[in-house]
C-alpha cells in the first residue's frame, strides 16, 4: 500500500540539488500572428534532480539507502527546496506576520498554511502541507499568538485554534514558518557506474512534487 513517509531527503545532498517550479501552458498560434495561451495546471509542480547534489561516494550511498527505504517511486517523502523553504525571502528569518492564511469570523477555528507569490500584476497562493515541526508562528490581528493557543498538524499544514481562542471576526490570521516539499522519486532505477562517477559523471536522480 502506498503511503507518505514523514522523513526528509538528506539535507546535505539537497543543498546542491537543481530544479524548481514547473508549469504547463498550451499555446496556440493564431493566423493573425497572435497567441492563445491556456494554463493546463492551476498550480506549479516542482521538479528536481538530486543527482546534482551528490558530491562524494558517501553522498551517493546515503541517497541509495534513502531510495531503497522509499522503495523507489512507491512512497513519498519530504524535501527541502534549497531556495524556497521559508515563509519569507531566503536571507530573512520567518516572522509570525509573513503570510496571510485567513480572516476570522468568530466561528472558524482551522486555517490552512499557505504562501503567496505576488506583485502588482497578479499572484498565486500555494498551499503549504508540510511545515517543519516547531517553526510555525501565528499572529492574529497583528499580535503574536502564544503557542499553547493553537496546534499545527505537521503532516497537513492545518492550524487549529484551541477552544476559547478562535479568531474574532475581521481579524487577519498570519503565519511564519519553514516548510518542506512533498515529493517522490520519479524513477524506479538508479544507474550507478563508479568509474564514471570518479570521472565526474553523476547519475540522474529526478524527484517530482506530489499531493501527499
């Protein structure tokens, strides 16, 4: 039975991985020279190559062991994007007011963690389903909330306020956090040639984002 393993891909290797968001757009060239463009995916799906992060035989063995423990493509796992892994820009520290995740109505007690990417022309909201345990900070109406007044499910990214602490109507609920990307291996076979590896050839180890 397939499942998601709440374990993180080796961080040392992840820091050297290449990749990022992928989108799918259909483009039709019209007879008048214009284009008709249509987004096939509502949200981006991230794709990485873990082979580019392997710098030594020790790294290669660690990835191989991790691959075997996940049984190839069968089980998903956590991966830290080397560039985009916080609620704020990479050179800043997460703050409780970083990301808007909802507005209180006096009744709703649960809010999904999310990250917004936007500028003056538009934006998208990305659901954050794999926050890092112990990093989530919450602010309601600009005031940081004590950690005993809410719970955050690290397996889903859902924030639940405790009874008696449900956000008041009109209050902005904001969050700061670190997070991982849910991924799986995109191959069931890793080709390893040690002589080629020593000469600078590293096996391709593709990872693709999934819905956990």
